[in-house]
C-alpha cells in the first residue's frame, strides 16, 4: 500500500533526529521546543550534544511529567553527556521522583553521588535496593568498600544487588 503523508513525515522526523547534523542545530532546537519533532526531540538533542541542545534537554527534564518515560530519557541523555554541570539537576530529579531516577544522577555525579546514595542505602525506603544498584553506576572508587560490605548482608536481595553493582 501507499504510505500516507503522516507516515512519510514521521519517517523524515526520525531520520532528521537520528542524524542531527550540527549545521541544523538552530532548526532542530526550534523543532524540538515547538513540538515538531514529536517523540524524537530528546534523541535529536542528545545527538546534537551541544551546550544549547543539552540546555533544551534540561528544560525537558524540568518540565516533563514526573515519572514519564520522556523525562527519564531526558535524564539519561543528560547523564551520558558527561557534563558535570547537570548533576545538581539530576540529583534534584532523583530526590523528588517517586521510585527515583537514581541511575542518571549516579552516572553523571560519580563521587558526588555517593553520599546521597549511601543515605538511601541506610534508609528503610523502597529505594534502598535501587540505590545499591545505582552505586555501581557512579564509577567511584569510594563505592567499592561500601558495596563489598553489603555483600556480607544477611538479606539475600541486598547482597545480590551489591554483587551486580560491583560488576
């Protein structure tokens, strides 16, 4: 069958977002902020990976619906940018999200994320196991003795999470 105009438009948007040529930064940012890239806006901003496109991702994280996949994706893209300026935003997001968004904050924060995660590990919250897993994503040497100590936990789930985090 023939493709509809809407299908062709969708495919063009996906290709443009996937390629995200730097020469089209202004256009892609305009498209992303105006909704013309649909669900591919975060991908386009991550592929551009410029200070301006990361700022757009940060706005998407700030304004996105809490707990939404879009917000989680924006956090992951910001974390993977390796730019430490986003750690405070990622940490604030992790602190206010029910269920947490700990992994992006841990990945981006490294050593700076360890104290926050240690507090969660020693709490009685549901985030305890998630925090143990996130500790492994910090890449911090300071996390190693903490995780090794958790291997000796009487709680099998705690020890198992620590083992995977060490890997």
